[in-house]
C-alpha cells in the first residue's frame, strides 16, 4: 500500500494539469473498487482531502464508486451526503451499491423515491431504472411492479432498450409471461440482452417451445446469440425427452464450434458440459472436459457433480484428486458438497475425514451450513453415528435439513431412544417439521411396526396441513405403505380411497405391495386392472406376489403379458419369475430365463445366485455348478446358493469343499450358509465333519448356534444311529428344543427301530405340537415295525378324534414344455391307460425281485 501511495505521489507531482491529476486519482480508485482494496482506497481518500481534490466531482464520483464496490455502504452514503452538487450518475452509483444486496432493498426504493421527487436536473435515467427494477422484482408486490411500469410509461422510457430489458425480466420472474411478451414486443431496438431476458423468462415458466422459437429467431435475425443465450437455452435441451434433447443439444454444440468467440468462452463450454452430464452422456462430457483450454472452478464442479449423479463414483473421485493436486484453484462449498456423496457411495470414510479437515481450515467453508449437513450425512452413512451427532451438536445455527439429516441417521440405524429424544428436542427448539421430517418419522415407525405412532404422525400431518400440501404424494404414499407394513390394511385402504383424486403409480404400487404381502392377491389384482398407467415396478410386484403366494400359472401369464405390452423385463422381473420355475420344476422355462439374463448382460450377483439355486431345485445340479464356476466375483450369496444346491442333492463332500473355498477367500460365513453346509452333512451322513463345522460356529466364527443348526446336528446324529447321543445333546441345549428338532429325532428312532426312545421323544413332541399328522404316522409306523399293535390303534384313534388327515401326495414332471401332475388316488390323467399299462408290469417285476408278497 505504501509503495502504491508513493508511486501515486510521484505521478501527481510531475503532472502540470489538475485534470491529469484528477484522472490519476480516478484510475487508481477504480482499481481499488475492482480489487476491493479498502485500505488503499481509504488512504487515497485521505490524500484527496489533504490535496483539496474533494471538491472535484470527477474524484468524488470515483471515491463514491470505490466505497460502493467495496460494500462499504455506510461510508458511501456519508460521502454522498457530503457531495453538494449531485447529478444522475452520483445517484446511480449509490443506488447500484445498495442494490447489490437484497438486505438493502427497502433502502434502494427509498433512495429512488427521494431522487424521483428531487429537482428536475436529477431525474432517473434509463440506467437508474435498470438498477431499481430488479430490486423491485425481488422485493415488491405485483402492485408495486405495475406502479414501476406505470412510472416508466409516464417518463417516456418504455421503448428504451435498457429499461425494456429490465421490465421483461421483472414480469417473467413474477410469472406474468403475457405482460413480459407485450413489453418485449414494445422494445424498439432489441439487443441480445432483450432476447436473453425473454428466453430466460420463458424457460423459468416452463414455456419451452416459446423459448426455442425465440432462440431460432435470434439465429435467423440480426441479433446473434452470445454466451448468456447458451447458458439459458442448453438446460432446456437437457430437460427434454432423451432423443429430442440429445439432438438439439448437439446441434447447438455444432453452432458453438462454428463461432470462434463462443468456442473459447468458458461459460459456454461449462453449459455444454453440464448438458451432456445431465443427459447421461459421460463419454462426450469427458471428451469435452479434456479438450478445455481453460477450466474454472465451475468446470471442475460441474464435471465432479455430473459424474456423481450418473453413478460414475470413481471418475468423480479421480477428477477431484486432479483438482486438489493442481493447487491453483481453491475448493468452494459446491466442490465439497459434490464430492462428499461420492465418499458415501464408495464408503471412503478416510477421504471424507480429509475433506472435513480441509473444511475446518477454511472459515468460509466451516461456517457453511450446507457443508455441515453433508458431513453429518457422510458420517451417518459410513456407520459413524456418534461422530455424526457430535458434528450436529457443533453446528451453531442448525437449519431444518440438519435436523432431518440427523433424524434419518438415527432412523436408519434403528436407534429408537436417540431418535425419540432428538425429535422432542426439535419440537422444544420451535423447529417446525416439514414433509421430509414427517416422512422420516413414518418410515422409522413402520420399521418397528408401531401402528400407534404411525397414526399419531398421520394425525399431525393433517393438523399441520403438511399432508394437504403434499402435491407429489410422497408423504401420502409413505403413510399408506407404513399402514400396509404394520398389517393394518383397513387404514391403508381408507387412505388409498381418500387419495383417489391425486393417486399416482407409486400410490397404487404401495397398495398392491400391501395386499400381496398379506396374501390378498385378488384385491391386488383388482387395483392392477384398474390402473390407467403402470410402470415396471407394478408388473414386478404382481409377478412376485403371485410367485410368493404359490400361484405359478398366474405369475407366468402376467410375465408373458408384460412382454406382450412391449415392456422390457429387468433383473428384478427375472428374479420374480425364477421362483415360478422352481415351483413348476420347469427346466425349460428356467433355461429361457438364463438365456435372457445372458443376452441382457445382467451382472447382478444375487440374480446369478437365485438362478443357481433354482437349477438345483429343478434337479440340474450340474448346470448349477457350471454357473457357479463361471461367476468371477463370488460373494456370500453365491457360495450359499451352491452349498445349498449340493446339500439338496446329498452331495455333502462337494458342499464342504465349496464352504472351505469360501473361507479361504476370506468371506465370513453367516447363519444361512452354515445351516446349508450342516444340512449337506446330515444328508450325506458326514457326522464327524458336521460336528467340526457345528463346533466352529462359536469357537471360530464367534456366533451363537441357531435353532435350525441345532436341528441339523440332532438329525445328523440321529440318522447316523447315535440316537442316545442326539437325545443327550438335545437335553443339554441352552434353548428349548422346538417341534422340528423332536420330530427329527422321532424320525431317527423309526429308522433305527428304537421304540423305547421313540415313545419318550413322542411324549415330548405331542406336548408341543398336537396337530401335525406326520408325527402320529411316524409313531404309528414305529409301533407297527415292533408289532406293538395297541400303540398303532391308539395313534389311529387320536388321529380320528382330532380329525387329522394326511394330504394327498403330489408330484409332477415336465415332458417337453408340458407339465404333467399326478395326485395320489387321482385317475383323471388323459394318458392314464398308457401309464398303467407300463406301471403294472413294473410292479410285478419289483415284487418278484424282492420275493415279498407284502410289498
């Protein structure tokens, strides 16, 4: 600063003309305003007073402009009051300074009225109105805006380009498009700003066709589009349907390339970059970004945020690291808010902490509430709820998003006490919940099946009118879904009927899901048939619902109808159809699904695991194993499916090999896969191997055995003839054995003809489960095998007394693409004559082979 003052004094000392001296002061003061160098500016003000230049209007205006540009508005107003001879330019400088902040809108309008009512020499000019009209736009009522327009007309400036542009923008931003159009047509000499204001207004009011019409008028007419035109029109291309928006955007890109002054304009390239990213054209965006000669922070932020929004997390991270390594551009709040969700998706907590450290070292970033909220979300989603809450407590001025983010963190992690306490604290602090808050509470309550709390939240949403303002039905759909999940379909149905005028696809999908989860597929089908619009989720719900309710034919018919309507099945659709293949034991349909998965390039590991599982259930374990070996990235689900497949076919050693390979890969087992491998051991009679695996549950994997695992071990020992050991183990169990375990041991007693132990086991079993006919049949057969006919008669008497009937046995086989069903005692099969003509000779051959007339 001292060097600048010294240089200025040297220059003014050698200048002979007062006018030249004034010019030097004005130039330096202008530089101070541009660089916001307030210290040098105030020092110059002191020098001006000392040298007596303050009486010069030229210097006074330069000083006033410096204070206005540096946002020292009190000093500017004080200087303005000291100026005795004021002209329109002086007023405009002061008005421009106060107009720079919305906090001074009232002051601007007061100064404007003072100027308007002052002497005739200082009447507002077109520049004055161009400054004041935007202030009136953001702060005034419609009446005030009309009054301003009235003043413009009375002052005869309505045809002035500068004033007309401001009025067009004012009306467009107020939603008065017709008035904006009239003003636009009345501008005598339209310039590029006129067109840009009109296009921006039309775009803001969703009048896309009119905006494009004006744009094409610019291209054909004398006024050529500039950089601002493209920043207004390109976002409209991105909002259009994919094919149309893609073509228009590329045409505009070609136009930009034909005009060199636009091609090198960073703002235009940023708009193009944003366009390509918004329509998901990552390759084109990356190419454009790579060819940019100059990238500002907006370029980097657009590319990072665009990659993140398109799920290209690693590309976003690479761009961020490249930006940081440049060390030329400082990160701003947009950069931080764009990269933090990437850390969440990649579960990269370490990078998130590094960014947090960077934020703490930058005061402007540290005080930004949006960054604080994003950091809370980072820690919450990375399972650091305590850190998230500590950060929440450190935020001095929490907004509603802060509270909602923290509530969501507690809700997702099902921290019931903390959630309730935070909600109470929020109400005590006088924070008014919005739709997001209530949505979070509803989802939390439904996760615990708290129907009472769901009703209370529903009531609050009605009393606070939040539900009535829910135009997109996000909250209404969530409430409906919560009632359904809590099992109260009556309330769900009433809410569904109340939303009849505003229903959307999601509303119907929620209701269908609720009915299907309660087995009411007829009601679900009624809603499905009445829907005027369906999405793929609707079809998937219905197909899966029929499959889960063991209605394979209905599920398959709906699947075919889906394809007939031209809808392309996704991975979830195939996942819903696969159980149908298992229910029908249809290897033909299963192979069709497999072929579709390959052709559609679905790489979902869970889908492959489901496919593998159904191959096993359909008896084709060879194809299941082939699919298992071809899966490059095997996770726990894939290993579990293969172990279960081998277990189903009694291939215990193969199942153990897969299980051991999984452990070698460093994958921690869960209860499901351990149960599957124990089941494989019991089917294959691998007692020692099964005992080793069972003992590893606690000793190696540090888990408590489940009831199913206890049942597997008891059955394993029982099938191996070690009945007393199984009975002893059963009595030593830390949890009470259920009917399945006692039933397994009873079956083992029958197999090994241990009548005495069978009677003891049966006594325990029949106390727990009295209505399962299978238990009576097993015990009856056990008595019969030992010729204890009194026991047989007693079992039959109990079955008759309790009206227990054994369901008819059923089997089916697929020949070609046709399914043949056989039920015991049923003679309705159309080919029964041919079937019995083959079965009778086989029956005779079997009897002769075993030489037993009782077979």
